[in-house]
């Protein structure tokens, strides 16, 4: 049964809140607590890792040349400790040919530094651009964490487009 230990190790690495399954003896009758800990709780850990999703349904604009919070782009949840995958995808346009940069704030600290995580360069004013990234943030302590998206422009006005044809989303999920 060594493979069970290896499986438990791999699942704990992926999902965090996983208890190594107990090795049962012949004739042993598990009680409610045993079943809840080793079956129900482990299934829940696999099915529902801590996470959050923000869908942007209306247009959002900025003219700020300094990083500012993207309206509504905040997710807070309690991790079990480990890694969190953050994804962000939007369709935007800028009224000039300047760039738009995006960054992640994790508990009010920039992940991308002074240049942010991703930049969209507009080569033609008012052309739509799809901007996105996925980033894994490693080694978070078991605690409540807040993830935010910030953005800024070089010039002009950047607008995150709205409408059913656009999938504009920000998400964060514990992955290990």
C-alpha cells in the first residue's frame, strides 16, 4: 500500500488540505469522525480548493499614469498554505498609441514591481487588444490573503470593453 502514501503526498502538494488516508485493519469499524476526516474532508479538499472569481460586466476606464486599483478586481480567501494560481484576461482599447500595464497586488505588495506583470502596447489608437496572464505565486502561508489587480496607462484613456462578446475575468485559486 505504499502507493497510497505517494498519492496522499501528491494530492497534499497539489491541494494543501488533504489528510493521508488511514490504513484500516480487518474487523475495524470506522466511526463518523474517521469517515468524515478520511473520506468526506479529502473529497472536499479535492473538489473545492479556496478560490475566487471576478467577472467584469461593464466598461471600466483609467487615465492614471500611476498604478491604481482596477475597480472591482479584488479577491480575498483563506489559503491552507502553498501555491495560488492567479489569472487575468480582458479585452481593452486605448484612445492613443500608448501602452497599458497590469500588476497583481498580494496583500498590498506588488508582484510585478515597477513595470507590472504584463503590458499591452497599442500600435493604433482605439484598436482592441486582448491582454492576459496566468501566474503561480508560490509558498503562501496558511492565512487570509487579498489579491488585487492594478493598472496604469502611458497616455490616453484605456477602457476594458464590455458586452457579451468579451470574456473579461480575474480569478485566483489555491493549487498546492
